């Protein structure tokens, strides 16, 4: 999606009420948004500066905003658990996702990683997304189209045990149930030095994936989890909120390496630790 200072027809807009109840929708001439606090006509919103306070036909106040990527992802229709923004932001930075890159994922799910990566690679980049379940892929495709990023994403339906069509990808994010079983296929799709990332819910799967990464010549491996704690934004009573999302998954990052033999005849891969 593109950002602007005023609301335009076709924009993905957000209305936020005083209790932070929000609605995300596409602005269309002649359309209207029906809420529990009244109706707002799209024609009355188009042309207004974002940040403006607007009112429903019953006088209920809302603020007109453009949603952030975090807002969009949290609002996605989903058939599977999506990745949280706290994990997605770290993934994009750690995997060096940047404009113009060609990046891949397997396990499209509801499309949260797809949307985040498609935003990061920009108009000149490309995301190639593999999924095995047609219904899941169709939902992800609709979610990507909703935010106007369909031109940046190529969807493929396949059991990834068969491998991938692509080679020399800049980065590859793997979000499947048993990632350790597909490391060889991922390596073949990545360029030398390319970035690998995955998210795993349990320790025993982390152990298996680390073993597979070492076997298939990945190095500079990191394992972490991201824990985010929110606080009440009230000057009179600043303290942690009552609830938080704690563990969502273990993140593993690595790089594809090309081991060689040094002049002394030793295999350098044995001297490259897979840990920091």
C-alpha cells in the first residue's frame, strides 16, 4: 500500500473510535461503512487529511488514519496462526530483506510474512511463496490483493519435498511444521551467502533443525525468541499492561556457506562454528 497525506479513493483506510475499536476498509466512491456507532459515507472521508476526526451519522467520533502494516496483519482474515509484528520486524532486519530483492517463503499460511516481505522488497522486488494447501493459499492471495501487493508476489502450489523452481534467492523464510526435513531443498534455492530464517514452536524441533543446518553447510546460526512487553500509556498510572503475548516461537537464522579446503589441506567448514 502507498501512504499519502489525504484520503484517496482506493486507499486502505482505518477508522479508530475513542475506545480504540477500529475498522480497516478500502475507500470507494459511493460506499459506506456501517458500524455499531453509526454509518460513515466514504464520499465524506475521501479528500480529508489523515489524522482528521470524523463523525458517524449518529455523531459518534472516529479518527481517520492509514493503517500500519502491524494493524493490517493483526486484522487479516486467517485460517492459521499469523506471525506477530514483534517477530516479523526482527525477521526482516535479521534476514536483510531490502528493496529490489528476490525472496522466498514456504508455508504461506494466511499471508502475514508474505505481506511483510512484499512491503520490504518494494515495487522492484519479488516474493515467491510456496504452499501445499489450496484453500490456505487462496486466503493468502486474497489478503495480499487486499493490501495492493499482488504484483510483487508469485504464489506456487506444491509439496516442497519436490524442491523449488528457483535458485540464487537472496533470502528464504521457512514456516512449516518440520523445517529440518527441508533444509537441503532450501539450500538449493538460496544464493551462496543467502539468508535463511525459520520459526519453530518447540525445543526438540530446534535441535533437529540445528543438526540439519550443520549437515547442509549453513553457518553463523542464531537462535532467539522475541518478547515484547507493553505498558499502559497513562501518565497517572504507567505500569505493565495486565496481559502480554509471551512466547510465540523460537527464531533461527543462518547463512548458506561454501566451505573450501585451505592450502594446508584442512576442511574450513570444520573451523566455521555454526554458533556466534
